[in-house]
C-alpha cells in the first residue's frame, strides 16, 4: 500500500516534468532556428550575440523581483500565464515570418519578452517541482531533470536544423507551439500544485520580499558559498564556450562538421551521466561531490583540448568533461532544495539565478576578447616550446586560452574545496530533509 501511494504521489511530478521538458525542447528549437534565420539574414555575429543578450538580460536583472512575485502568486496560474505569453510571442514571430515582415530587431523584442517570462516562470516551476516530489526522491528527480536537459542539448539543434531545411522558420515555430499546447493542457487539466505553508507574521512588501531571499542566503553559509563557487565556474565555462569555435573552426582538420560533432559529444556525455546519476545511490557527501566533479571536468576537458591536435581527442575531452556534470547538478539541486523552505524557494532560487548566472555574459565577452585580442596575436609568431605545446597558426591562441582556463578552473576548485570543507556532512542522510 505504501509503495502504491508513493507511486501515485509521484505521478503529478512525472506529468509536469515530461510535458514541460517537451515544451522546453520546442522553445530551444525555435531559439536555434531564429539564430539560423538571423545569421542568414544579416551575416552579423554581433547582431546574433545581441539577440542572446536580449534574451538573457531580463533573466539576470529581474530574477530577484520575479522570485518574490512568484512566491506570492499561485504557481500553477503563474506557469500557465507566462507560458501562454511566451507562446504568443512565438506566434507573433510566425505571423511576421509568414508575411515576410520579420526583421532582426523584432527578434530582440521577442527574445526580451521570452526572457522576462522565463524569469517569472522558472522560480514558479522550480517550487512546483519541489512541492510535487516526495522528499526521499529529490535526488532521482534532479537526475531525471538533468536527463531531459541533456536530451534537449542533443536533439534541439538536430531537429531544428531538419525542420528549418524542410519547412523553414514557420515549420519550427509550429512544432514549438504544438509542444506548448501539450504542456499547457496537461498543466491546466491534470496538475494540482499544493501551496506551501504560509509564513507567519505580516505580509512583506515587494522590496522586503525580494530582500528576504538575499537575507536567507547570507545566513545560510553553505548555499551562499556554493552559489559563489558556481558563479566562478560559470565565468570560466562561458569563456570556454566562447573559445571553442575559434579553437575548432580554423584548424585544418576542423570545420563546422567537426564543431558540431564536438558539441554533440557534450550532450551525449551529459545524457550518459544523467542516467548514471539516476541509477547510482546518492553520494555520502554531496558538497565534496560537487567540487570534485567540477575539478575533474575542468582538468580533463581543458587540458586535453589545450594539447590535442585530433578531432577524436577533442570529442574525448568533451565526453570526459561533461560526463560528471549531471552528478554535480543533482547534488547541487538536492542541497539547495533540502536547505531552503518551500515557501522561500521562489525568492531564493531567483537570487541564486542572479548571483550564479550574471557571470555568464561576462565570461562570454571576456573569452571572446582574450582569444581574439590577446591569445591569437600572442601565438601568431610563436616558436619553440609554445608552438610545440599549443600549435601554430589560427586556433593556437584558443588552445593557449584552453590551458589558461584549465589552470583557472583547477585553482578555483582547490580554493573552494578548503572554503567548503567545514560544510561536509558525515553521511548522506545529514543532507536530506527531515
């Protein structure tokens, strides 16, 4: 009887997880197709980068206030409304594309609207998944979410490219609207999200409510330090993302097809790692697992890429580096959900989003600048040991950048390993909710 109840209790989570994952796949396909359309229409990498900034800017800047609003509002209604508005923006792009009126600046507006909707929808969705998941299944639920994220990484460029070639941008957007409809109907008709217990005391104002998320983080040393650690990780990882194309594309044995294969290996490794994270028992010390996973990822991926000359080794580096990331994500997710009360999670998750992810655009700009203006000119006339280590010609500067990022990532992990040492739990149960 107990097993049946637990199985039945998990059904709403599985419905919400699967349909929202499908909708995110559709949204990712549209985003990828819009990028293809924008680059074909303008031929400008700068305009393409600005479209990403328009999408990501609202998410970083408004997350703290969005989380406070999310904690006040009904989670289910919030998700329904924000998903519907995001779908309307996609429908607007479809109409403009069909009539031949779509222009690149339209995408800036559409991406800004979608970014704003994601800012509100994400904390509501995070809290909803917490409320629908039995506490003893937090780790496996996190692994399942990581699994769908990996599948999204692998599938969305393949599916979007195929649909874009066969039916153009309208075909991709129509598929996206179909996935939205499935998620919307499922949430509307089949999901009931329990409300967290109300907080005692007077109702906070919006600024006070937003500040309470920061106050909680300041008082919770473990969560706050983990967020600072991952902010540093994101700075280095986003610089890596900026360095990877100029590392692969100009090489004699590189090119677009090789870059696609190398990128796909990251998704394949994440998928395999997600399956293992879901099947294996949770680590006894999640904090230690987070730091060691990132340390292995930086060391394996960056140092192999820095010195390798073969696409097979580049793929191997991606496979090694990304295979442990799902374990890190699952441990981080469980740690935060276990430490943060459900009634505060929207605000805390939003503060986390701002603090943890603001380094991504900074890292992207920094990585591109260092590769183009520092590392490539430095290696242009390289000889002797630098040439032997990193090669010569175009791409050798990016290889030097990979090495520098590997050193930086390793140092970051070793520093935070000492900072977080006192937060190690003697057993896995010590990290679980009571």
